[in-house]
C-alpha cells in the first residue's frame, strides 16, 4: 500500500528522525536534494538555464543544495534566488548557502522589491520557497514571486510540495506554484493527493531519503491501495463450491422512473463474483431486468405490499445494498428502516443516504456494519454543512462524520476518502474524469456489495471497492476515451481486471 501523511504527521516523522534517532538533518537534506537533482537531470539538457527560487527555511535549503548538486553534475547555467532575510534563515539554510557561495554559485537576495526578479530567461525553475509546514495565506513579496513563477514558461519542479499548498488538506493558501513535477520525500503528503492541491502538483515522484520505519510508528498514516494489494484483497474462488458459497445479496434499487440504477448495481456485483442476487424494485422494472440481466432474481413491490415483501427477502440474504434510484420518499424511508433493523452488512447509497439525512430516527438506527457512500452533495445534506466547508478539510470532516454516526463513510470525490469503524483512513488515487457521469456511483455501490457478499470484511470492502472502481475506469478510458466511456464500460473493464488478479 501507499503511505500518505498529513503535513503535521510528516513533520513529526522528520523531527523524530533528527531529534530522537539522531540522524543528522543535513544527511536527510543531502539525500532529498540529490533525489530532486537526479529527477531533474532525467529530463533537461546540459545547456538549460536553471534557477532555484528559495525561501529561508529548510525547503529553501533543499533548493540551494539541488543547484549545488546540479552544478557538480555539469550544469553550469545555474542560479539561486533567495526571497527573505537571509540572516533569519534556519541553521541548515545558512550552511547550504555558505557552501554555495564557496563554490561561486550565483546567489541573488530579495526581501521586498522584487521587480528585478526576471524568470523569463530560465528553462527550469526549482521551487523551494515553502515546505510542508506552511499554514497561513501567502501574501506580499511571496505572492508576487509565485505569480512570476506561474507566468514563466519554464519547466517547474517543486521540492517536497508546491509552495502555497496546505500539506494537510490540499487547500491553496492564496496562491500556489503550479508545478510540472513534485519530488516528495518519505511518503505522499495529503495535500498532494487531495484537490485542489493535486491539480497543482503535476506528476508526483516519491523518494526514500532515509526516514526509518521506527519514525513512522504510532503515526496516523493514511493508506491507498495499489494493484499489488488486490491479490490479497479478494477471496479465493474454490474449485469445490457452488452459488451459495459466494453470498446472497439483496439489492433494493430503482423505482418507477429509474431502471438503470438497479441494473448497474446488480451487474457490477455479479462481476465481482456474487453467487445469488435478488433485485427488489418496482414492477415497472421487471421486464427490462429479466431481459437484460436474467441471472438475477427480480422481486417487485408497490406501495401496498412493499413492507411484507422486503421483510421476507431480507431474512434470505447476508448482504444488503439499498438506495440507488429508489427516490427520497416516505416509502424509501421505511425501506431503509427495514434494512437497518436486520443489523446485517449493509451498503447505503444515493437516495438511501438522502432519506437518512432527514431522519434522526434512521441516524440512531445506524450500526457498525453499515457503509454510507455519499458524494459531496449527499454529504452536505447528511451533516448539514456546505460543500465549500466540507472541501476545506475533507479528511477531518469524513472522519468526524464516521465517528459521530458509528459507520464507515466512503466520501466520493475525484480522490475518494474512506473512513471506517476501525479508525482507518484511505484515499483512493485511481480513476479519471470520464467516470464523472450518472451511474458511476451505482457501479461503485455494486462493486462494494459484491465484495462484501463474497466474503470480504465490510471495512476492507469499503476501501478496496473505490480502487477497483477507479482502476476499471482507467481501463475503460484507454478503450473508449474519457468523453465516450460510460459507467457500463467500467463494468466491462472489470472483466479484464479479473484476468489480471486471478489467484
């Protein structure tokens, strides 16, 4: 798995390594600077003109060291521009600038008047203004410098994190460097993978610069799944088995106007290996479902008999998926109530979440076998908070909601955040803009239900499902393109994915 840390946690790793484990700060800095220099070297010409724009903290010291190392590699057209009062720099910064001066590297210093800072002559800019510790708005001379960097046509490399991004949540603190590449150290930073910060980071490269495993102990680490993790995340299909071996799933989805939701949920669940699926929906959907998905058992209800029918079918299953396309009605509210009374593994999506949002009774009935899968609009209604306020610190909001409701939350966005009842946090890094179409959420809910019904523990399924959803979406993108791809193409792409992860 990929490790992701907030800026706060990463600072603690850094401090522990230096102050407790006694690893010299300059040794870590040299390793970091060499990583950046080697990454830059891969993609530039020996004649390129390179400048590092540096602050007076340790991120600036990294930038100074990068220029020194590039010069030692034969890149002669190198300069350093320092913004701020050098006399107030950190000890490591002063050491690095002293070394650079002794090697006759050009250093310019500006504290207020930066109208003479001309970046147009450079082919490469190294951003070393601020590190991960920045928490205030960028103003004054620093604002103007970052604006100049962004206006330059040079290739831009950020050291650890683009200056101006909040490393804890990805917020832009007034302005931020729009990097082509970010070279980060030890682990990904939350600000590099959460939007809008992720949009400014460009291509992110991570380097191990020597932080020991011990420094990460007792830290709140966020994880992200990789393809390698899938091998141990899916249950083994046994030769001596039958349809009952792979779960009984009830999907309550669709209404008089929504056939597609129940079709996509169910087809996605079958694609994950579910053995038996009963679709509970309104009678208007029966013919189409029987025609398009004959593998499923279709049970219909109406306003007069839904309670008795749903009660009966819920005793049959071991996993429940409820909500997609059922409408935010009194009937839907009662259906969700019936599902929660069963205390079974339950995924609640879409309108299921919307009816919970308006009912304190339903919120009190939630339990630790429930996963809620809201997009930001549904999350806004669920917790009565504006989308803009949620977006300011998505990890914190998602975690707080999961704790308050006692459920796992899969908060869907470009990079989905998962907070579960085991106090674990995941961020999904797969997917693409072609998935931003009606029906993609239904496919995700079906994938999750398929995992749970075939034996994956529900907290794990909540984290694995968005990864499978996203990687399948990436396969669909390669085949169909971001404009043309449909949610059903994501399901089809899972067939290819299955071939890659067969045990």
